[in-house]
C-alpha cells in the first residue's frame, strides 16, 4: 500500500501541510517501511514463548510467557504526521495479531481521504476498518468497547479518551507532547549546533511533538548561536524563506492564529524571522531572545516555527528550570563535554533523550518511543509496539509426576509439612 501509492501519499501531505517531498518521504514513507521490514524480520522471534526461571517445585513443569492478541484495537491518529503516526502503531497491532479500527485526523483531510480509499483495497475489511469524522464522531466511536485504545495528540483530548476508556476498563496508550527543552552548555561548535537545531526545530514547520521547544544556554553561547542560526536558515531555505519549496505551512488558519497569538504576546525580542502571511498560513522560522520563564511562549507547547531562547548562566539552574515544567516527550542537550551530557541525563526525566541532535532518536525501531508523566504513557516502535498490543499470558504446563511430594501441600496441614515447603 505504501510503496504502490507513494506519489499519492506525498501529494496528499503537500495538500495538507505543504510538506516538502523530501520530508514527506523521510518521515511518512521511509520510517513506515523501515518499521515494516523490522517487524517482518523479527516477528518470529517475538512470538516465541519466553521461558522463565523455575524453583525446585516446578523443575518438571514448562513455565513460560505466551504473547496473545488483545482483540480489537482502536488507533486514533494526529494531523502532523498523519500517515506515520497512524500506520506505525498499526504495524505493532497487526504483528501482535489484533483486529484494528483506525481513526485518521479530519484536520489533515487529504491524507484522511487517501487512507480511507486505500485501506479496503489492501487489507481485509473483516479485520481492519477506517472510521472518519471530527470530535462528535470520535466521541461516539469511543462509546464502543475496545480491547486497547492508542491515542496520539493533545493532553486535553487524552483526558476525554481516558474517561471513555474507564467505562469499559480499557487499557490505553497515550502518546502526547510537551515542551521539549534543548540545553546547550560547555564546549560546543555553534555552527554544527545551529545546523542540527534548525533542522530538528523547523522540520515540518515545527509541528512535531519531539521538536526542541525552547533553548537554555548562557549569554555567551546565545550570542554565538543566534548569528549561526540566521546563517543556517539562509543556507537551508534561501534569503526569502516563504518562497522555499522546503518549508511547510501551518496546518490550518486556526492553528496559525494560535501561534501568532503566542508571538504577539511574548515580551521577548524577535531577532530572527517574525514574518508571516495569514493567507498562505506561513510563519517564518522565528528566534526570540530575552524570554523569561513566565513568558507567553513558555506557557504551552509551541508546536510551530518559533524558538525561544532563555539565557541562564549555569547548567544547574537550567536543569532546575526544566524540573519545574511537566516531563517532556524528548530532552536534548548539546555539548562536546561528556560530563555535561551525563549530568543532564542523570538529573532529568523525559520520554526520550538525545545528545547533540534532535528528533532522530525516534527513527530507530530498537528504541521505545513514548512519554512519561504529562507527555503520555506506554511505548511502541519495533518490539515495543508488538508488546504494547500483546497480552502476556503466564503459562505453567504440569504433568502428574511427583504426586507424593504434592501431599505436603494437602490437608491435613501441619507445621512439619510447612517446614518442608519453605
């Protein structure tokens, strides 16, 4: 389905988000194909019984964990990566043997239409279904009983999903977001850091749940970083970024208005970008300095091409600031000094962690992808996705041997029998 219709997928993503072909293939096609190949290559081993250690009383028994399908799974996808974030969990669900109902986002309408058209052509209608619609239809869908619900999106909608799941005691996986910090301390190459930061932040116009949300660094680092960011943006997208074919657009006018509201309310200083065009749903990659911890840009996840930089001289104070925030989906640190990286890693908590780069950790299927605290719970990708949609059934297979020894646990009880058993 993916390879046969790659051009249609790319066109749909461009219609929804003006997503460049390169980004569309990299983040919506290639990552899905890699996940598929990884699952196919490893599924046989994942399905094998997991034998456990035994004690004296169970030496002659077969004791193992058996993976079984949960049943019917509901997957609710988001609009920012409408193909990847719907199909990747579906791969894990199918690998584990489940039937799947998927609910694409109505916000990314072109991709929604395409998925609805393609699914019945490639997958059995008896086992896999697509349900379309907005919030009203989603709420009606959630009234049905499922064996697992997998949701990617905002904390506000996640609470609605949890409340609906509670009626049937349905287990839930939540993949949410948060304000992912990027700490830049110690020795660091400003130009290299700017390249990686710009790519990670402004990929898909910043509409990524694992995009660096804000930067913490010293004033000296900021003064070296800002000119580097300005130059890298020109190198990547040219002098007129709005005309670049490599820059996505904000998904809807409503989302554009929200981002402009944040930018208009900030008390920080715009030093790079700031240009915008409502009709084109365009906001230039924007860097804001002199941002305080209580600034409008620090109130919520930005989810757009706006990068606030907070200047804090010490690494310790920066770590303390991040701890005052909710636990993020990803945590980044840029430094040539391993001691800095280690200190941040050991004194922080997040869904994922990456040093000296951004967002790339989620592309490795061997690593679990998921949040902690307010950024969600549960994991998927690779083997973790198979586990997320599997019931781990404890199995003990016994014969009739050693029945005389079993007499020790039968009535009439005695202290002597208990002594032997312990």
